[in-house]
């Protein structure tokens, strides 16, 4: 039996050895006999991979353009594809040119076919592997966002408070330490801080948030401002933003709460701190999306809350520990005042007044800082006046003092308007309210003039410490203490203002109060029912912000409000507006943002309307009756993504329109000569002789009309072509994106005028244009700051000047991106004036096949001022620049490469790159090979 087993084992071994030899020999012959099919497979594989590469590259290009961060595996894959595709192309060329036959081409030459076939077969597997990687990894989203502000990482390093002087106050420092001890106590889940308005609770939270992130006590820190009248969706939005969670596609508060809850509970091992500032009453955390039990205990989470009232924290929110933030003692109050005012407190004239002024601030940091900022640059009479006028309750006295010291009544009334939105209102809303109510009548010859004056007035309010510091170009914010005082001041001012409180609606006021009232505001107060008729004969402004789809507006609601000038309904839903709206003959401003509207035909009866805003409203059609609003000056249709029909002639009838916003909205334009037309034509814009601001998308460039009024615009965001998207837009006020297959359009007079004033320009697909980008604009790009040109094979230069004539161009350009310009030879050819490119900071060049040197000698000066250079896939690039090599047609800059401002240098896939900078006698080089990634910080 042993012998039989041995024989059987030998037979198996011989059999396996035979199989291996046959397989191996067969494979070797396969390289020869199947050579052509291997080559064909490689060609098909390369073609398929290049198609995939172009798709991924396009996604990357769009993401980079929108300043997104690209996944490292995507970058690595693209670089691998670039390298392997080139190797495959070289291998295919070698296979094509090699002598692969012998015996007068009767038989394949095995000495050539075998090694080539083997390489081809191996390369096919590599190419297929790269393609499979893209399929398996699903390269649909190639980018990632910056780390959300609420996620604490190893790199998290929160900026310290701007006002470090207040940080050193002993009483606040001790409270911070007490709260920090409670935060790290495993037995404490809900922590509360309470104290009067203006005592510094929000500032304390900011200090604690900074400490928590610096010490990395929690993995996630989420923060939201609740406010007097909580808007659940806004609170959800603030928490979602900190988490990096997108809620835009979920419109219901319940659905958003469900998404938030799932995200918060997604990882039970993560410790989360949730900070909720400024609670006035109980907040249902589950309604927001913070999953918790009856006692507000959240697994893996801690809550840090602030309120003016201890009972809200202890009883309503079930806090485990509460800390009272007291007013400052006299010594600390004076020290804070002195540090804010500066050396002026040591002046013998002012020094005797300091104690009295500080004492009247009642120990509230908000008032101390507010008054100190005002007096810092004031003279002695202002100090005496401040001391003399402060009587009674400190808060109201100081706010009234600053209010009364404002320059004129217009700014005082503006302060009251800002308070109507409970201290958080956009500048756009503020402008529409003020102009509609006639507040800026003397500056209203153009909207631009009124907006400029409004910005100046808002800055004055900030200087007087009546508004919180911030960007007055975007959002206006006011402390809730000042909101209360503004509302109490209003009855003695020109306007009698009533602001609704939570759950009261109209019921909290008497009929007499309503009849005298000139301004009514309901900022998310939870109104369930409106009166059949609003009996407010003197009412000029009505603001109603709700997110209630079931709130009905009675038909006769507006019958007794004929003086109404400003109406803002936010977040409501109705099939049509009430018939009584036609009584509003004096209405100038109407906002219906975030409303669900089925029919707006009745708006055509509001003949005096000047401002109409329908931002994010679910409206599908703009009827012909809107064309009867011939006094309209501003029409905002931004983000009305369901708007598919604008009746022909509507836009053409709006002859007084100054500002038209259609960002991420209607784009179904029809040709002017199309008959019959069922939609709007671009030619209608010609009737708008006063148009100064335009946001518009035109997917089909073939329907563009001549003489469009784009060259006279003060602000514009114009997209022409079918490749653009609105998200990620930079804040430049003059943006132009062109996707054109022919350059004939670019020479149209209206477009030339637009190019002269554009700040942010993106050109794509020019096939038969000039060889120079500079020559595309006859009068020169006078305002251009950002320039991105791609997929334009006719472009050979950015600037190609006339021989021996200095060219002055791109004097304001800061950012230059050249991409897929296969015939680009140089950035500059010829003479440059010193002002040219004098502001340039960033240059990126990608896949430009003929350029050998990024900066010719004439641009040495420019290269030294750059902060970032990125070059990718330029296969003939030899060096970044050169110092003083003589050239016949260029003036050489009198600079040498001794020092520069470069902070970041990225070089990828540059096979012929040999040095960084070439001088007369040597080259400054720091690498060998095809790829470099370097950063200079």
C-alpha cells in the first residue's frame, strides 16, 4: 500500500507539473499568437479609461473652481491615470513601429512580439485596474468640505476673542472655571448660566466654547442662539451647519429634526457638547432634533444653556447645576471702561467724570463697552452730557442716550426698523423696508444711492454701539436688550411700533393700540389665527414671519389697512392672496419669501408696487398681469427653482426695473423671433433702460439678442452656456461665465462693454478666437480680479503685445487659472508696462501642452510677488522662469531671483521639468523626477 501511495503521489506531482508547464508555455505562446488582440484590448482599455478620466477631471475642475477640497485618493488616481495612460500610449506607439514580422512578413517575429505582447498584456491589467477602481469607488463626489465648525479635530485651534481685555476680568474667569468643572463632571448633564440681559452670558459661552475646543474635551461642539421667539428651523440650521449636515432638501421641521437626531446619535462613542444661548422659556429639544428623555438627559451629550431666568433653567430645562453671572463690581467695571476708552481716562479733564459714568452703567459689560466706545473719541461736553442724562433704569437710559445723539431722524428710525426683526435682519430686507416706507426718499433717485446711504447709516449705528459689530454689507444684528429698548422708544418716535410676543398674536393689544399703530411685527411668535379684518387704519408696515402652512389669511384682512406701504409674509402657504389686497393702493414693498404660491395674478392690481421679492417661493408661473406693475424697481426671483414660465411681454413691460435677480431660477428663454412665443425672451430686457443689477442664466447662447443692456450694469452675475452651476459663487459683485463655441459673440458691443467691468471671468470652449486672452476685450479688462480660461485651443498667450510697444493690462488681476489650453505657449509675449499684473497673487496652469517656461524674463517682477503657483500636466514645461537671458522681442525686468513672496508651490506630472529658476550661469533646482509637491509657509 505504501508503494501504491508513493506511485499515486508521483503521478499527481507529475500531473500538476505538467499542467503548470503547459499553462506557462501556453501563456508564452499567447504573447506571440494573441499579440494583436492584446494590443486591441489595450487600445480599448485606454480609450475607456480616458473617457472616465475626463469625467472625473471635469468634476474636479468644477469643485476646484468652487474652492472645494479634493479627496486625496481622487488626486492620486488622476495622477496614476495620467502616468499609466502615457506609458500605454508610448507602448502602443512602440508596438506600431516595431518590426513584428519575419520571413518577408509571412510569420510573426517571436523575438519582438513576445516581450511587447507581455508588456501590453501587463499594461492592460493595470489600465483595467484603474478603471475598476473608479467604478468600485464610485467617483461621483470628488471633493469634501472643510471640517465643519462643530467638529473638534487635532488641527482645531479656535481664534481667541477679539476683545481680550474683557477676558482677564476676575469674576468672569472664576465663573468660567466653575462651569468647566461641571462640564467634565460625569454626573452633570445639563448646565445653566443665568443673569440679566447685557451681563455677558453670550461672551462667557464663547470663552467656554474656545476652552473646550482647545482642550479637546468633546469630539463635537454644537451651538445655536434660541432667542425670545424661537424659530425652530433656524435653530436646526445652526446646529446642522456646525455638524456639516445638509438640510436644504428637507422642508418640514419634523423631517429636519429626524435627520439631526440620527446624526447626533450616529456614533455613541463621540462626546458632544450642545450650547443653547438665550432661552426665554422651555424649549422642546426633541422638536429641534436633540434626542432626549423627559429630564433633557441626552446620552453621550451635555447641554450648556443660558437664560435671563433661573426658573427656565431649573424647572423647564431640568438643569443639574446653575451658575449666576452677576453684574460687575465697581472696581472691575471701571477697569473694563478704562481699557475700552484708553488713555483718555488719565486726562485731567475726563478723569473726574469716570466714576459717575461707570456707576450709571449698572455693572453691565454690554453698556460699559457701548458707552466707552462712544466716549472714546468724544469731547468734554459729550462726557458731561452722558453723565447728566443717565437717570432711572440704566439700560434704557444709556440706549436712549446713544439713540438721541444720532445725527438725524432717518438714522433713529433705521434703528427702530432693525429692531422689528428682533435684532437679526438682512441688509436686503432692511433696504426694501426703508425704501418702501419712504425713509430714504431723498436718496431714492436710484436704488444704488439708497443702498450706499443705508450702509453708511448702519455703520453710524455700529459706531454708536447700537448694533453689534459685524459685516453691515450682509446682516444687521442687535442685542436683544437693545431690541427691547427700541420697542419701548418707538411710541415716542414718529412710528408707533408693536412687536408680537410668543403665543399672543394680536390678542395682547387693545383695539385703540392697534388703531394708532404704524408698524406691526410678528417674528415667529406662533400665530394660529388672523382676524377677519385687521383694523389698523394708520398701519404702514406689517411683518409676519411664520412657518405655518395652515395659517389662513381672511379675504377681508386688508380692508382697513389702506395706508400700508411695506408688507412681508414669510413662510406661508396659500393658493392665492386675499382679494382685499387690492385695497393696498399705497403698498410699495411686498416680500413673499419662502411662501408656497399657486397664483399671484392679483398682484397686478398693486399699481404702485416698487419692490417685489419672491425668494425661494414655490411659484411655477409669472402671469401677464405682473407686467402691469410698471412702477416696479426691484424684482427678486432668486432660487425659485420651480419657475418655468414667465408670460411673454411681462419683463418687457417693467420699464422702471433697476434690479433683477434670477439666480438659480428661471432659464427657459425663447428666441425673439420664435412664433408663437409661450415664454419670456431676452430681448425684453432691452426695455429696461434703468437696469443696473442683473443675476441671470442663459443656457442656450444661440438665442442671445443684440444690444442687450449688460454693459451698463453696476452689479451682475451672468452665466451663458450649459455647463454652469450657481453654488459656490464668490462674493464679487460682477461675475461673468461664458461657454461659447465661437468667438463671434464675444465681439458684440454689449458683451465687450460687460467684459470691461467684470471682476470675475470664466471662459470655456472658445474655438476660433484670438490667440491672446488680452485681445478678447478691445478696451482691456479694467476691473478683472479673477480669470479662469479653459478648453480653448486657439489661445496661445495671455498677453501678446505689439512689438516694441509696452502693453498695460490686467492691472487688478489677483487670480489666474489656465486649463486645457493645448496650444498655450507663453503667459506674455512682448513688452509689459510695470502696472501690468501688479496685483497678481495666484497662478495655476493645468494641462497646457506647449508651454515650456511659466514666466518669461519680462515677468520676473510679477513672479516675485506671487504667493501661490500650481502647475500640473504640462509635458513640455522646463522651468518656472529665468532671470536675464536676452530675448529679441521682450524687455527684461531688472530683477533677480534672490527673494520672493511664494508660500505654496505645487508641481505635478512635469516630465521635462529640470529647474525652478534659470539664471545666466546656472539653474536653481531642487528636484529630479516627474513630480513635486512643495509648500512654503
